[in-house]
């Protein structure tokens, strides 16, 4: 069992108020499927991405910034290789993240996007795949999409 070790009061408050110290959600069977994400084969995953992930995540990204994400598609998360069937994650074309102090660098440099990622993208994606998400030993984290450095 890992605990959320928070060095300052500010981080402690952030942790309690908006992030939560442990994983959220439950491991289960994703909407429309009959077995867990880990057991789906490539074509079932593909189908699930189109039927469940795309509409849900498009609403999250375009709800935040319709202009920036006007062309939302598989490539927004998977990168240019997805046009040739390469869906490898994490996607090195997304910004590499520094996880130190609960992603402090990113909370400073891009507060709105980091908040969106934390409060909406990660939860919606974790729920779409029926995986636990958040901190601690969550199954689905920032590192499923981004390359993450300095993770504890
Ligand atoms: C919002 C981001 C996002 C979008 C949009 C998205 N995906 Fe994904 N996709 C992911 C993530 C994250 C994973 C990896 C989940 C994991 O860690 O197992 C994934 C996994 C996959 C996989 C399985 C890859 C493997 O090696 O297991 C396939 C295939 C896939 N996506 C296809 C698609 C297709 C096709 C589309 C467009 C219709 C799409 N994805 C749209 C985030 C996204
Ligand atoms: C489902 C995949 C996914 C997950 C999970 C995810 N991100 Fe992202 N992230 C993206 C995509 C897609 C973009 C936008 C790329 C673009 O602008 O086209 C992005 C962009 C960012 C940016 C760039 C902000 C900017 O202003 O350009 C930061 C910082 C970021 N994410 C941090 C995080 C953090 C921190 C987490 C974990 C709490 C996280 N992300 C989880 C997919 C993801």
C-alpha cells in the first residue's frame, strides 16, 4: 500500500481537495464489452476506441477548447503514426511530463490544461476503459498517454 507523501501544506490541500491521494474508480468491464480492457484483443480495442472513447473524449477536449481541438481524432492522442495503424502508448509526440511535486512544473506553466488533464481527461479515460485512475497504484495515469519523468 503506497501513501501520498506530501511535503507542504499546499500540496496536502491540493491532494485532498482536487486530486485525492489514492486511486479512484473500479476495475471492471468497460461499457459495451463483456470482458476487462486487459483481455480485449486488438480489434476489440479498436472497436472500443471508436464507439466509447472517441465520443466521450472528444466532448471533454472540445468542451475545454473547441478551436484548439476542432480536429480531434485518434491522432490527438496516438500521434501521426495512428494513420498507419501504430497506436503505441504512451505517445512520444505528446509533451514529456515531469512528475516531481505532483507535476508542479506543469501546474505552473499550463495550469488550465493540467487541471483539465487531472480533473477530466484522466477520469473520463479511466472510466471509459474501466480502470482505476489517479495517484497511488492506479492502473490508469498520465503515464498511459505521456512519457513521464521523475515519477516516484
Ligand atoms: C483521448 C485519447 C485517445 C483517443 C482519442 C484514442 N485513443 Fe486509442 N488509446 C488511448 C490510450 C490511453 C490507450 C492505451 C490504454 C492502455 O494503457 O492500455 C489506447 C489504446 C488503443 C489501442 C490498443 C493499443 C495496444 O497496443 O493495446 C488501439 C488499437 C487504439 N487505442 C485505437 C484507437 C483508435 C482507432 C482511435 C480513434 C478512433 C483511438 N484509439 C482514439 C487513448 C486514446
Ligand atoms: C488520455 C490521454 C491523456 C492523459 C491520461 C493525460 N493527457 Fe495530458 N495531454 C493529452 C493530449 C491529447 C494533450 C494535447 C495535445 C495537443 O495539444 O494536441 C495533452 C496535453 C497536456 C499538456 C500540455 C499543455 C499545453 O498547454 O500544451 C500537459 C501539461 C499535460 N497534458 C499534462 C497531463 C497530466 C499532468 C496528466 C495526468 C494528470 C495528463 N496530461 C494525462 C493526453 C492525455
